[in-house]
């Protein structure tokens, strides 16, 4: 039997963590694992760990659950670190989703000024964790799930020495939707994504040697939840992530949001309270309320990528990586989301399909303001912060940028 591996989960007391353990437990080919949950609130951590232990008990291959409130102890001997912290919890997310409305801008935890507020709060905390990882587990592979993902990854890659990879299920979701339209197995598709986290397009889908995009674009009316009008998607020639509803239809989304009594985070707070209550009585099964929450990212990308690395599987996943020379029209130190070969030797980004000039310009702008904002946060540079705010896709003018900074830059 191969040597045991250790995964340390930062933010391990998340109510969704048992779904991660459940996914790893059912894998038939993997090394034995210890999963150490690191959290700050002992009572919540103990309940989540107990639910995780129930899932681990169903595994055929050894799977041990431990938990720690001491981060450095939890990181000892870690081969993998999953970062899924939420700084400030759901109340902070609720703020990010609510405050932009006073500026007639839609609210979101990763997009627009809300995402910048989230990054402002989260980056310093993540960098403190990076210092611990550098000291205690310098060879660990860090999988970042914390939003806003590419801001966080750029900060960690630019200001620390940790080996960090960004994971997101959005490209998988697009690929699965395409496969459903074509009525073929998703695993038979070669899907090429161009762009960044929450800001890119699937521009090519190969099945049995044939590019199926023309057929897909002709069937866009069948795509459930298409985030943009059919005409712009067909004009671009690629399927955008769901977050492009905020880009192409910011006016429509704002009209829907502005009079909502509750933001998404407040709904999730209620769900979290119910799940934590259910954990006290659940035995060997997960609460129905948790299944309502869903956590597609664990089975779609987090567990598969970690196990592909552990098993030297040589499989390709769409991941967030430092660009270097992968995409020639992007800055070398930008974080890009691109097909990436995963093996025990590391993560090798593959050059994606070409993109038209307008998409290139949009992605470069997105990278520019994200990178500038991260630098402003770390360096506490308000001048850079103002420049970054002016580049945000949803900010209209300098007066608005100054007003938003006055609200969040503290």
C-alpha cells in the first residue's frame, strides 16, 4: 500500500467539508489519507469533524479525520493544503453583496466592488497562513478555493513562496452543460477554456476529433441559465462563465437585486444554522439541508485534482496558474485559467485555443485591475487602490470610484 498522504483543510469547519470527505472516501484508487480540519471555533469544528468521521468510516481505503484549532500543528507533515477560509464569515459576504447597491452597482462576493472588498479583507489573512505553510509545510501543494480566487492566488504567488494552484468548478459546469446539449459523456469532450477565474469562455469543445462549437452555438436556445443573450454569445463564439451576466447585463441584475429583502449570504446563514443543528442528531448520513447547499466543486475539481497529483495520473484539468509564457498576450505574472496537465511532477499549463482581440482586451483589463488591487492591499497604497478601482468593469467614473474607496478602504 502506498504511503499515507495528509490533507490539511484551512476553514475546515465549513458545513460543506463532509462532502469533501465523502468524495475522497468513495475513490477506489488513492493512497491512505489523513484529513486534518483546521478551524477557529472549537464547538463548530467538533461537530463538522464528527460528520466527516462518519463519511470516512465508509471508506474501503484508510481515511483518518483529525482536527486542530492551532494552524501550525494542523499543517505539520501536510502534503496538500486546501484553502477554503471565509474571512468574516457570511456576515462579511452579506456586506459585500449589499454595499455596492448604494452606488447603483450590483453586489457580489467575487465580482465588481464587492469582490474587491472581499479581497481587501481576505488577502492579509491568507498571507499569514502562507507564512505558516512556508515554515511548517514548505513542500505542500496548496489548492485555493477561497474567493475571490485569482486575487488570492496572485497575492500568494507574488508575496510568498508557497506552491499554490487555484481550483474552480465553473469551467467544468460549462463543459457538462455542453455535453448535455450534445447528449454525449462529459469525459469524452476535450474542452478548451480561455481567460481567468470567473472571467473566461469555453471556445472549443472537441469530440472524436471534431470541433463541436458550431453545433453548440446553433443550439444556444437549449442552454439552461445561459448568462448572456444568445446574440452576443454567438458573436463571441464561446460560452462564458455564469459571472458574465454581471458584465453583459449589469443593469438587469441590479434591477433584480436592488429591492431584495435578503442577499444570498443571509440565505446561506439560515441554511448553515439548520445544518449545524442537524449535525447534532445525524448518524452516518448527511443532512438534507446540506445537500440543498451543494458543493459541486469538491467532486468536480478539488478531489480529482488532488488525487491526480497523488496518483501521478497525467490528467488534464482547467486550473488557475501563474501565466509565465503560457498565453503570450497576457502578463507573465498574471493568474490565468487554462487546461493544465496534472501529475506527481507538478502542474504543467497548456496553451489554450486562440481568442479574438476583444476577448483578449477584456481579459487583460481584468488581470490589470486585479493585480493592481492586490498590490494596493498588500502595500497599503491608496493611489494604486484608486487606479485599480477605476479599471473595475462596473465602476463608471472617478467620483464613483472615490466614493466606493471611502466606503471600504479602512
